[in-house]
C-alpha cells in the first residue's frame, strides 16, 4: 500500500475552507452584522487563501499529477515567494493565524474552523517531510517512425510465418476442406 500524502488533503481542505470563509464574509458584510469588519477580513483572507491554495502541488511518487485549469499562472506567483509558500510549516502557521479573527463572528466561524483543520493537516504534512513542488508541463517527444529502428534489418532475421502456415494451414483437415493456399 502507498503512503498517504497529507499535503494533497490539506490543499483540498484549505481551498474549500477559503471559499467557505469568503462566502461567510460576504454574508456578514451584506447582512450588516454587528462588527462587520471581521466579515470584511473574512473576504480578504478567503481570497488570499484561495489564491495561495489553487495551484496543486506535484505528487511525490507519481508523474501523473493533474493540474487545475489555469493553474500555471498562479503557480508562477506561488513559486516567486520561495520558501514562504513551499514550506508546509510556514503554511500551517499562516493558516492558523488567518483562522483566528474569523472566529469572532457567526457567518465566518465555519470557514475559520475549516482553515484551522487545514492548518493541522499541513502541520502533519510538514512533520512527515513533505514540501510543495510545482507541476511542470509535460514535454511530449515526437518520434518519427524511422528513428524507432535501431539496427539495420541485415542483422536481424526476417520474420517467419508460423510452422503450420509454412506446411499449409489445413494440414489436419480432410482434403475437401483445404483452402486455396494448401491446394
């Protein structure tokens, strides 16, 4: 059995948490809740978390990591910040700090709890030694059919038909059932 990659779980959890925090912030501001400033913070934090978490990281043991649509553009931004965004200890701490102010207002509490859970999963991923790496686009090589042959045909014997067809495919058949090749 393969080993669980916790960073993948944390990424999905944090992206969903950012959307939940953003939605709760919009509800808090639009509903004119008391202390609506926390809801405005929820909008800003939700957008930041979504932008940070949208680019998927490369899976450790597989070359088949699938990137999200439009991920390349945000991957450049995430790569630009270097160890601040690649290190999961930093991400765990950042998500833990971002989740605190959302707990002071009802519409953003659910998003705050989800971000805190993502922070714990990132901490577990960091303890296990995982690190964010970008998914690089695959370069498919186009081979011409002539390049597939490595040695000239003189060194290899020509393909031969199976022994049955060399003697006739209908050897075991009665004479009346022979095909045109065996007659």
